[in-house]
């Protein structure tokens, strides 16, 4: 009995991401005979209790490694680390005919990667986005979405987020910080803020890709999507957007390119802007982050900073200078636009 208790205790996860599953091998059964909850990265360990047996793979997923080991008093244990998801069947070779067969089912680990592409109107030059702020050393090391409030008179910026993302050194060749909020819902209309399950401050590259803090990695979250994945993209002075239909995933990676059509944006043309023929992106000039391009953006943001340079809310073109171009080229044409994110 004490041995069983010890073996049972060994099923406690060794760390947050890997479990060692114990299968007792005895006359004449594997116990437990099925393990339905194995996660990729876990270990299966067969432990001899009595008799003279084997653990021998039979039907296993394509690409999985076969195994075959005696389990006897002389070879009292064997470990196997699955590398492929799916059902793994195995047997004791001398006793399979008597029913000494068993299986375990391996699932992908929880969590997924998301590979999103978006353009901002301000820094977009017709093909890609400029990196002046990065080039001039003006980007902050800390994520910028948790400023002191009020923010240009607004006590509740649409993207307000106090995450601790920070870098020691800014990655090269990035446009700006960007905030991604993930929501899980069956359709766009129901993908409200109540369905949010993760937020991450990340970096935007000139080609529109949203990357991890090292400047190149695909962002990941240690969560699962149960209904449909929606991604709200926030920039500090552009109007937030969200995808229209759930983003489909494959192999634990969700890819979505907003830029190819206005139909990709929830609310269609009301919530995005054609930046160049057939290329769509986020609308510039919501300086105070109240989800609209309105007079506050000119009077409380732009008028307070015009003539300055730096990392400025009024720099709607996202290149460091606050001047008449920001007002006339980016604010005025967009006046009255508002976010369509539900
Ligand atoms: Ca505004
Ligand atoms: Ca500017």
C-alpha cells in the first residue's frame, strides 16, 4: 500500500508544464490502462510491480517513435516522452493475447501563438511603416499604455493597461509599441471586453508584423481558445480595431493579416482606412484615446504640443515632430471617425 501511495504522489506535476505519469506493470495489467490527459512534454513512466512483462508500442500516431522495453525485476522501469499528439496504444508482448494492453492520449499543450499583421496610417509610407521614433531613440523602454491619468484630459484611455512589459534595450527597426487584447467569443458582435482573456504589449515592425519583446519572436499566450479568437489592436494615437470573424488556428498558431481588406475589420470601412490601393489600416489621430477623432485631439492634445518633438500623443504621423502636418493631413480628414470595436 505504501508503494502505491508513493507512486500516486509521483504523479504530481514536476513543474507547471510537465507531468510524469506513472503506469504500474503487474500480473496481468497496466494500471491505469488509459491516460487521457497527457500533454505534449509530459513523460510516461512504467514501473514494475510483479511478473515479467514488456511495454511495447502497437498503433501510434504517424511520426511518433516506437518503443519496446522489458519491465521486470531486472529492468524495473522505462520512460517515454511523446513528441506527437494523438492516441498511443501499447501492449505487453507475452500477455497481449490475454488482454494486457493499454493506451495514453497526448494533447497539444495549452497555449498558442498569434501572428498578426496591421498597418498604422500615421507612419505608413505606401508600402511599409517608418521607424523614426526607434531611429531617434525616442521609444520608451516600458510599455506606454499605463500613463499617469488623466491622459490629455481623459481619465479612461481606451487602451489603459498596467502590464509590466519592459525591455533593457529596444529591438532594432520597430515602429512603436502596440497593445494586443485577445477575446474569446463565438462571433464579433459578442466579442465584447467582457470576453477578454489576455493582453500583451508588443512591438510593431515596419512590415506590419506584431512581434514579441525581443523584436522578432511570434507572441504566445498560455491559454486556450474555446469559441473563437478575436484580437483588438490598440495604438496610443490610432483608433482601435478588431477582426470581423474568428481567427482560425492551425497547429497552435493563429495567423491573421488585417491589411488586405476593409472586410477584415469589424465594422468595415467605418473602422479602418484605405492607406494605399487595396491596403487597409488603423485610422490616425485619436490623441486622447477616447475612441474617436474629435476636437479633443486637436484642442487638448495637438494644440498643447505643436512645435515640440519627442514621443508625443499629438505626433499623429508617428515620426517624432508635432506640427501642422499632424493636424492637416492626419487629424482633419479623420475628424468624426470612431472605433467600431464592440
Ligand atoms: Ca479622441
Ligand atoms: Ca508628426
